């Protein structure tokens, strides 16, 4: 007896605007202080099985945000020890602002690009 799963026949839709907004939602951390990780996780969790590309882009965004948080936490003690932590935090701030915009533009064009300095927590 063969069981047919009706969920496997569902086609995923393409939505480049949602991918673009997912990348740009990382910039909420500059406005609210905490939304840069929370909003992409919510968008990824809700739409990963509905919209084509959200799973890959969402994992990349979450990995990037977790990496930047980890690097910022490493820079904090370096401020007290060497003073280089301030330079590290400035570099992290610039990277965290510029690359979501670049990848949002690429996602709007239908391209997938990886973030630099990203540790792969989710695969």
C-alpha cells in the first residue's frame, strides 16, 4: 500500500522581496537594539517551507548574526586588556551594517551570496 503525502506536492513560491526584507531586517539592531536576530529567525521559521530560498538565506543570516555577536563578546575583554577591542567593535559594526545591505540587493536580484567571517552554526 502506497501512502501519498499531500504536503510533498506543494510548490514553493518565489518571493525576492521577502528575501530582501529578511536581509534588511538585520538592521533593526541599530534601531531597537535586539531585532536584528529575532526578526530574521521569525521570518525564517515561518516561511522556510513556503518560499523558495528562505531556508538558505535564513540560515546564512542567522549564522552571520550569531557570529557577529560572538565576535563582539570576544572584543569586550580585549578592550580592557589591550584596547584593540574598540577597533574590533568598530569593524564589526561596519561589517554588520554594510553586508546586509549588499546581500539584500543581491537577494532582490535573485542571487545568493555568503556573508564574510561567518561561523556555520546552522547547516
